[in-house]
C-alpha cells in the first residue's frame, strides 16, 4: 500500500534507467518486423541529416559571432592607435592587446567558416 504520494516518485537516475530499458525493449520488438526496421532506418537517416545541418548552422553562427567580436576589437584598436599616436596613451600595451584580440578572433571566425566549407565538400 502507498502511504505517501512521494513513494511513487523515483530518483532521476532510476527513472532514466527504467526509461532506457523500456525504450531498448520497444526498439528490439520493432526491429523484428520489416516495417519497424524501415521506420527505424528512416528515423536514423533523418536524425543524422538534421544533426549535420544543425552542426553546420552552429559553425556558421559561431563564426559570425567571432567575426563580429573581431570587428569590435578592430574598432577598439583604431581608437587606441589614435590615442597612442596623439601621445595620450601611457604605452602601447592596450594597442597590442587590441591587435592580438582582433587577430585571434578573426582566426577563430574564419576557421569556423572554413570548417563549414570543408564539411560541405565531403
């Protein structure tokens, strides 16, 4: 007999294990029929296709983000160059930092787009 409503609850790990076992049993039953095997193959193919598209989108969004941040760094570098050239800066440290930031984030952004292009070829 159930004394408390909390007795029906299971911990997250137990629930995940039970769900995993149930899904594995269902998949094994479905695999036995030709129709079930075909449906599972279609689901796998569709999931793989969506996964590739989502990965490509991820690379493009991160590449754009890095290039946008590099643009902000380039603007800061130009501002610091103006200050340094006018003699208002204490030293070239901030200018060098802005240049390194811009170069590294440009590299990250471009390499992300290159990965997209390389994946599209294969």
